[in-house]
């Protein structure tokens, strides 16, 4: 999923968590795991929080404790709330587009199974009778080349 993950998805995730409740960076990193398919890099979470703070989307304050060292608590700002709302609208659009893609993909895969073309990934599929092949014109090798950066 990492290669298809929307760029900067960490930021709206952190804003959402802060909208739910103010929290410390370590706790935010733990709460983030179920919704963000990152590599668990706590440093990345702290870098993103500092960036959000520089942008005025979150603010932080130090809280002292009798049990341990002082910890920084992050809070969402009004600008952060507005940004989260805008990002959620953008993600909703992406969700709709992905839903259309996945439905079409499921139909193609189901049709391949019905016609006994499972595993056929290139343009050597039988002609549909209208001069076009049944495939979508994308070869598995092209996908592999793209993933390899060729």
C-alpha cells in the first residue's frame, strides 16, 4: 500500500487524532498505527507535528509531571480544523475515485474467471468480436517496469 498511499497522508491523520483529543507525540504515534500504514517511524510523527505547528495548524505546550519528565502536548488550532475539513473533502473525492476503480477491476477479474482467462495479463486475450482484445492494454511487464522506475 505504501507506493499507492496519498502523499502527506500523515498530516490529515494527525489532525484527525488531535481533533479527537489533545495528546503527546508518543501517544499520537501509537493511536496512528491502525489508520496509517507507515513504517512506525516515531521520528516522522514528530517531524510532521513540528511542520503542522510551523504552519499554525497545531500548537503545543509543555506539561510537567510528578512521575517523569515534562512532555509536550499537541492541540489543534482553528486553522488546523479548517485544514482537516478541506483535507477530508479531498480524501472523500479520492475515496469515490478509488471505489469506481475497484468496482471496475472486480468486474474485469470476474469476467476473466468466467471465461477461463485467469492469470492472463497481456494483450493475447481472445478478440471480443469488435477488433479489440478483452484486455485493458496494460501488460504485467509494463507495471513491473514502472515499479522498478524504468
